[in-house]
C-alpha cells in the first residue's frame, strides 16, 4: 500500500508555480491576482480562506479578501461581483460557498465573469469541461486528477466508481474520468439510493468517495489492489483533541488501507490539492490560457 501524499505534492506544485510567476514578472509580465469574497464567519470557510491567502503568498500571487457580514443583501453582493468582473487587475476570483440562505447562490455564480471563474462553477466552464474544451476545472476534481497523474496511476480502461453526485465533486469527476484526455476510464456513479452500490465498489479498480458520510467505505466494499481516493472531510467529536474534533474521511482508513495499492489520507490527501488547483487555475487566468 502506498499513501498518496497530497500535502507534499501540493508543496511541490506551488513551488513550480512560484518559479513560473517569477519568470513572468522578471520578463515584464503581470503578477497574477486572486481575489475572494467571504460572507459571514463560518469556521470552516475562515480556515479555508486563510489557507488560500497563504497559498497565494507561496505562489507569488497578489491576493485580496473582501469580507461581508451575514446580513449582506443579494444586491450588494452582485454589485461586488460586477466590480471584480470589471477590475482589470483581478485575474480570477472566488465567492466562498455556502452563502446565507437569503442569497440565491446560482444567481451569484451566473453573475461571475466565466473568464475569471477560477472555481470552475459557472455553467460555461461546466459545459466546456463536459465536452472536453479548455476551461477552468473545479478545484477538487482537478486536484484528484493531478494526484493520479503525479503518482503515475494508470486509469485508462479501468473501472472507476464515484460515490456521490454533487455539482462540486461527483458530477465533474465522472465527466473527467470518462474523457479520453483525462481518465479514459469506465465510470459508474453511485449515490445514497443506488441499490447495487456495494457490488459496484467491490468490482472497482478505482473508488472516489465523495458521499459525505464518515467512514462509509469499509474493507468489505474494496477489492485487493484498488486505488481509493477519499474526498470526505467531516468534523467528528473527539474529546482527546485540543480542538474537540477530528477530521474524518468517507473511508474507514485503518481497515481499507491494507487492501489498497494507493490510498489518500484525511487530512493531507485531497484537501491540500484543492487549494493547489485553485492556484493552478489562477495562473492560467493570469496567462489568459483558456480565454483571451
């Protein structure tokens, strides 16, 4: 069993990005600029945003954070999005989700200029990804693809089972894994209502677990030599920890790991690659790689 170290891989990629940014700036080019909108004071979002700022520093990017209180109106948020769309110095930006219930998330996403949509959530980027055109790929699926490539894990023709059908992970991951230029695999998507879920997993060469249920994947669901990618990050109560909780994945790691050829841990697996992928998208936005 080999552990897929997302933390170490992300560090290497950020150093590579920093080198490229240095060359761009030394040649008289523009320093990439990532901006972010954060609404409210959710603990998870605060931590995630702090890590994004640190990643920008590591990559040599300029970064700005725009904060709003929980009671911000939809109109105020849309005005801020419009301002970022029109700011030539901002190459890419994100609106941290989830947003408060009184704001229509889809309306905000639709208002983002797809050429600056480094989260890859705008329907134009989602549509381009689905048919294999160059675009911003949402960060978690891109991070998983990068890990598979960096560890030289052969996916072509393999049976890949994806647990979960969210717009952020499950659906884009399925699209990418079936496409010839990415996974080139045979893909099955399972979810909470799938009656043959266990059987599908037992036959899978690759399992990508993004179902949002702690320790859902157990040893009896995994065949010998399978590759297991754990996307889950749920906070579970743990009074032995100073924080009072620990992060738990969708895979029962201790019992599943011995059966795997490769497996990602939680934390330190997919998580660091998500932020790293956002940096890759921001660099591409700065270079106008996909959209002129």
